[in-house]
């Protein structure tokens, strides 16, 4: 990782997905060849590259200008810089795979769900914070997950021990199939 990338990690809420996390998310996604997929906070492109390796047509969104340039050089179509405010995405994607900024994870998950086409699948890494606290905000989110028949899987500790940016955050995997 070069000096510029190290600075990006310090300044932004970026925790790149290590290979084992990428593999876990891709395995859960069941991506179909030639299907339209989205990575809504693409970062360095690890998930987007893995989706493309499965034969998907991948669009990305990324707020950091330097990383947008990197993604463009990798051959990706950058369609926006802020997932939440990017318009015209409803019912568009067969698969959305994400490791969203944990500070925005709930809004990213809900928006991603509505961007799925009928029969589409959302696979998202999340911190376990919504299951640690009983505030009305988290209760509402957990209730919403049940209404969309989400599967929530607690993941083993240490997923980000070998990441480009270490964190001790415990994570879950959310999978939602849109009917």
C-alpha cells in the first residue's frame, strides 16, 4: 500500500475487505454471469473485482475521488459518489454486495434493498452493533429485517485482523432475497 492509500485509510471511514471477507460475501451472493451488480461503497475495489471475476457486469459508487480514479483505471463504471443520494437505482440490480461504512450501515442496507430487482439478492457485512443495543432505532431496524425475511449470520471474531486497516469490530452477514 502506498503512502497516499495509507492517508485515505486514516482520513475516511474505509476498512478494506480482506480476502477471506471478500470470499465469504461472494460465496453468499450466488452471482449469475452477465447479471448487473452494484458495489455501493467500492473503496479499493476488492469486492467489485471479485464480482467481475464471477462474470457480473459491475457498477460502483465511491465517495473518495482518489479511489474513483483507481476504480476507473480498473475498468469499472463509477456511477456516483454518494450511494444514499444517487438517484435512479430502484429495482435495478440482480446483486448488491457491500461492506458499507459501519457509521452508515443501516441506511446503506435499506437503500440497497430497494435497488434490487425482483429476485435479486443483497449480501452485506455489518457490525453487530444493531444487536448489542436496544434503542428504538436498532429495534426498528431489526424489525425491518424480519419483514424482508433477512438472514442474519453472526461471523467469527477477527475478520479484519489481516486487513489493510485493523479493527476489532465483531460482524454479521446479512443476506436478503427480494421477492
